[in-house]
């Protein structure tokens, strides 16, 4: 059974959600745009790490 306090909390949530979403959108507009990801640099870094890990494994380092 829904009691009075639960109904009030439910109603407050329903009416506060649009206000909160609007404030979140305003906040997001002020953020700086994300930088593009350099996929070539990421793959090069992954290759370098793989080679370094393979070299250390061959040398017996851990």
C-alpha cells in the first residue's frame, strides 16, 4: 500500500525530473568539446607495449 510520504516523494520525483534534466543540459553545453581520439597513436602504443612485454618475458623479467 502506498502511504502518504511515498506518494509525496513519487510526485516530487515526477515534477523535479524535467527541472533536473534541463539543468544538466545547460551544464553539458558549458563543457568543452571532446578531443578526437588518435587511433594510430593508440595502436602504436599497444604494439610497443606488446613488444616490450614480449622482450621482458624472453629475458625472464616479470
